[in-house]
């Protein structure tokens, strides 16, 4: 089994370190290369002898520049920096138990910069995935910010400057017509076969790297996102990591102007992907989109069909971090053809709605009709990207919030349209759907003026390019307009330095009156003798449970209704301690419990809608018990450290 192989690989690694013979029964390769992999021992820097039973060789499924170099081993060893980093990381990562790993990574984290901790965790996964996941499960609140947001943003910006590892399948536009073979190569090397002879993969997270967090086009360097996302599937909901696949669809990379920090990526000697620009064109909606995704033989469509051909039609295919101009039309095109969803649109929307319901619960802990509370409120969404547009759609279509209570801005101010829809300040059809009819008769580019006019109880920021835009005047205005009940202010842009407002500023400027949530983690804040714990409004509360539930009940599709029941499940998971701490989402140490709650709600709704291919139980308790029994947990060997 994969678990036994991981154990044997670690035993072989240890044997090399202490000089005993290596048993030739396990795949001891740690790195991802088309040639036989080698590893570096923490005490000797000598290569591990190749195993006699390696995974199948890889070339097609490597990043383009890495494959051209001759594989991962050559990519790492022929670059002085990468070679040195690989040796240092291997030396510092010697743990064989989760307790030992936690000691080591905690020491690295004490330096105050988690990029090294991220690199340590990647090495730990390469050496022993079981210990890796066991460590994550022991301290999720400490380690999830290391392996995912906020650290993963910087890690992706520097992905090629870190040593390369086995994990991750790269498919480039040059593979069109041959995508199935690329997937099969990866599967033969990294996955196991089931009794039916098919490679076993329950879910794939795939991205083109076109909009990584709020950082822009990082292309192939964006692999850190699908990898990190699948780790959260496992930690937060029990998805078997040995049956998952992170994928980058490499459609080229924009020059430095295409990312927020103007980093030279495509021309970097350490860039791993295709060193060519993206081919783009103007869509009928007037937006700039990736041409390869919309041709008669769509790159995305070929990939999704090939994945189903290899793994079966019920494999879950999750869109991740595509540019908004591509994200919406691609979801519309494929949502009814495959088991798929877009987490940036639907998952982010669901957790935002969950947080809005959580804020309602903080205002009135005894409230039992949280959806009903939403219908009474007025909302301003600052920023009209996929996150806020998705939230607006969920509020209207599933929560039943009247459109006249929903306002959204873009760089031109409050979005409006003429009565006939021919004119307005919208930039695409998605923005047009939520535009107010008629041009505002006030300066809608000034946020405080907008607040004065519409008087929202909730201000939701997801701008991505305007850090600190919720200034003291904005906070004071929100507090003054909502004297009867506490206003909520959410700063959802990632990473931390893109946030519209920090937790400290929100709580201190409002003297604790504001209910705050953020897209990235912030520390607790003390104001007036009370400690406020800012909730991280991150879709980690949604997508693991949604995916696990859909996988386990063999769902046929994932309609919008599923994300509404997921949001309610998250809000209803708040306990007394959460409410006392002013937390709008449950404590992150309870993520696995929340994931099970969400999965249970998802399966029950799938069964109700007739979308479940397999019935898991007749009632809530039965479904929950079945799902709990299916949750994967790591095993590991070795003495306690």
C-alpha cells in the first residue's frame, strides 16, 4: 500500500544515515525527476542509492523548463543555490515522528519568517508524508498558516528559488492532443491502481496560475496553491492524500507587469514553466481571456475529459486561482459536464456568507434563523472580483437577500447600469448583474460618501490592490451609522499586506464596536480589557467538507444550493467559546470537526436533491457516522522524540 511504501522509504532513508544496508523493497526516491531520484541524508550529504522498485519515470508531467533540463535531480543539482538549499533542508529535517517534526519546525518558526518553515515542511513531506500530515493534525492552527496562507503567497513568488520535489503534475499547452498521456504518466509514478485496474484519484485541484491570491500571474510558480489546497482537504476533512493530484495548466506567463509586485518570473533562469507569453483575446463580453481555453479544442476541456477518462467520471475537478475573466465563463461552461466547482467563486462566497451569518450570531447569540437575518440587512461589497461577485450571487440566489439591499463597487465607484443595460460602470456581465439601475447622484468613488448614502451594516472588502483602504474615517462612519447594532467589516484580500484593514486598526479605532474578519490570519487584539480573536474568513472552512462530502456520496454535480448549506453548517458550528472571543468562524483547531459538519450537510442535501450516487445514511446521525468512518488519518512509525 502507499502507506507501507512511505514507511519503507523512511526506514531506507534512516538506514542510509546510520550506514546500514538499504533494503531494496521500497521507493526511496524523494525528488521528482524523469531519472531515478536521489536524496540527501541529514548527517552525510551522500546520495541515497536508487531503489529497485521506483515509480514510473517521469518527463511529460514535469514543469517544462525542468523537463528540458533533464529532470528534477539535474534541475536541483546543476544550480548552486538549489543544490545548497536542498542539502541544508535535508539536514535540518531529521524528524521521524510528528512530535519531532513539531519541535524542528517550531524552532525554524522562532526566527520570525515562515518561508523557511514552509521549505522545511516541503522537505518533511518528501521524506515522510505520514509524519507530515500527523504534525499538521496535531497543530493545525500553528502549521496551516505555514503550508498555506499567508506563507504560501511568498512561497509561490519564490517557488523556483526553492528546491523542486516530486509532488505536482504540470500540463502545458504544448501537450494539447496528448493531455491524457501526461496524466497517465503522473498516475503511473505517483498513484496506485484500484481493483478495477484504474488509477485511484478522488480529486484534482488545478490552476493556470493566472491569479494567485492577490499576487497576479505567477503561472507555473503557482503550484504551491494546488499542493497547499489538497493538504487542507486532508487535514480539514480527511480526504486521502494518496488519491489526490495537484495540477498546473501551463498556458504561458505574462511579463512582470502581470503580477502585483512586478517580479520578473518568465525571464528568470529559475522559472520552471513555459517561457512564453500567454495568448489572449477579447471576449464577446469585452474582457481579456486566455485564448487556449476557448478554442474548439479547449485546453481546459481536454484536461477535464482526460482526467475523467483516466480516473472515472466521478473524479472531483476543482478550479483554483484562474483570472476572474476566465473563472466565470469556464465554470459556466463545465459545471454541468463534470463534477466540478470553482473555490475562488463558490467556496469564497460560501465562507463569506458563513461569516456574515456568524456576525449575525455575535449580535444575537440566540438567533436560530440566520438566513432570515441576512434578508433584513444591507451590504456594501468593495471590489467586484470573483470573490465578492460569488458572494452576491449566493446571497441573492440561495439566501434570498433582495437585490436592492446589495451594493458593489469597482474602480469607478458604485457599479451602475442604465435601465436598458446598455450603459454603465460595469466591466463585465458578472458585474452588470449586480449593478444598481441609474447612475448615483453622489460621488460614489469616495467610500465614506457611499456609506453615508446606503448605510450598510456590513462592509466586505476584496479589492486585492488597495491595502489600507478602510481607513479610520471609514471605520468611524460605519460605527456611527450602526449605533443600534455592531457593524461588521471584513478585509478579505490576501496575503496580509493586501488587507483593506488590519485587525488592530479595526478593533482599536472602533473601541471594539466593529465585528471583524479577514482573509488572512491576524493575531488577537486586546481593547478595553477584552480580547478579540479575529476570525479568518477563509474558504478552508468550506471546500474540504464540500469536496469530501461530494467524493464520499459519489455526487453527480455540485449546484449552488450545496454552498449555501455548507455556509449554514459553518455558522452553526460556532460554540460558546467562539462567541465569547468575538470570532465569526470557529476556532481553527476545530477545522476537522467543522469539515465533518459541512460534509454531513452536503451529503444530506445531495441525497435530498437526488444527486448522490451512493446513500450514506437516512438521517443526520447516520450520515455523520458514515463520513467519520471514511476520514483518512495518517500513520507513522518510529520512537517518540
